[in-house]
């Protein structure tokens, strides 16, 4: 496996940590479908297909290792039909990039949110050696047990705990760096509180429209935090309690706007689906404008649904021309279009020209110069107990 790393210290860490020790098996798309049209996922291990397993382990790709929170028995693996991925071995170049961007230095005390397979934890341990302390927490006890076994077998002894990372981890605080291997809708207060003044938090922001952006925050002496969004599109699985809720039957929702007036749109839903770096960031900005909305497509109709307020936008195409009907207390599509208008007027600036600030419970993302491109994140959601 070849990973381009400019920093020689991190290059040595990558060369020293064997990924194969942390991924006893993974799931691959078999190409088959169930009677319901669901993907049949085939388990791949060293015992079942050594060549395929080794090729995947040595590639810079993400490997799915768990569905629906069910930890597999890799000694006796069985296929999966459908399901939502809940853990993976993230592509190694991304793991290294996260650690490099967090600006780890010798002597740092580090908290990793989401141990996963333990590979990322091992890289941090290798990088800091005996000159720092690595704490890693994982909400899934079975997942942590497997990671711990692999870490200890390789000679790494970080502090590990089964814990909800949205609370941080008080016993080992304070930290010089907190790095999240999951994405969050808002930065938990506990992370800011448990970071030393001058320390940094690196996390991926996400939401119910599946828009993503990374931020590197520096915590100040007064408990506030501020920092830039980082360039590039990187996605992580959401913190489990912040996953978007099931919206229900889109037909039921669409009926709420059946009597609403229709108008032509300035921006069609394709702007939320553009598979480009610019398009992905545009989706993130739209998500900031309607933070509790999610996109549901049914046939030729696209619905933007906010289950928290009962607001709805229904977009339908007639001969290529999109029209929208809206219902509920919020005009969701108006907010999306206003955001795209402002972004376009500013010549579509990328994430590097946006900053995030945290002051008490108020979290805000704003463009450094463009008037109007300023957003307040949704109120922090309490973690599960």
C-alpha cells in the first residue's frame, strides 16, 4: 500500500503499523440482490479468500466491517442482506490526513472519538511513542474489544474505554487535541471544555442532507473556540445519536402541500446532487440553511422534509421545468435558494474562506467577507445515556 505522506515522522508511523492486524474481515458487494432488491454483502477474510483480502487490505480504500451495530464473527462469517454500515476501516490516506491536519506534536495528550478497528489509534500511538498519551473511546463495546485485542497484540497500550464520545472522556482530560473519527451536527460542549487553552479540535461536520465539511478549532482561555473550515471533501459516519430520523411515507408528507400554490424555482434540486467538490460544498451550505431538513425522492418528485417543525417543500418537474409547493412554518426551499443566490454572488467560495466560532452554546459558520453567508448551527443534541 502506497500512501503519500510529506511528514517523515508520519511516514515512519504508516510504515510501522500493519493495517492487516486491524481488519480480520470486511464486507464486499457480491453483485447479487435479494428478492427485495437489497444488496447481498459477502464477507471476505484471510481464510475465505486470502488473495482478495490481502489486496483490499493493502489498498487505499474504505472497508465496511459492520452493519446495524452487529459485530460479525469473523471466524464464522455469514453474508448480510441490506443494512446500514455502522463501522468501517477508513481509507488509510484519510486517516493519516486527519492526524496530520490535527497538528499532533510530541508530548500531546490526545482524545480520539471513535476507536473503530483501532488502526487510526495505532497510528497515533506510533507517532507519539512514549512522548504523549492517547485515549480512545468507542460507543460499541464489541467493536472496542476487537480493536483492543489488535492494539495490544501490536504492542500499543492506549487508554481505551467504552463510552459515548459526545461526552468526551472526563477521566483523562484535559487534552491538547481531540480528533473525531465520526461526524457531528454540532460540536459537543464537552469537547471544548475538555480541551486545554491553545488546544485544538478536529472534526467533520455533517447533517441530515449528508453535506460534510471539516473544521479545526482552537480553544481560547475564555472557553470559546474558533477556526477555519478545511479544504477537501471528507465524510465520516455520523455519531449514532445524531443520525437523521426516519421521515415516514413521502406520499403522506407531499399531501400537506397539495393545496399550496406552486411557483417556478430559481435553483432545481440537481444543485443538491452535483457530484463535484464545489457541488458537495454547496450541499453543505444548503444544509446549514435548513439544518433539520432531509431529502427524499419518490418517483419524479423530490421532497425536502423537516420532521422537527412539519415543514415541507415538494419539487416536481414538468417538461424539465421545476416547480415547488411549500407548507409548514418554514419555507425550506426559499431558504435553500437564498443561500445559493448569496453563494453564487460571492463567486462560490470554497470551505477555506469560511470560519467557525463557538461562544457558549452558540455555534456559527460564516464567510470571511461575503455578506449574508452566515449560519447558526442547530442547538446541540444531548447524547444518549
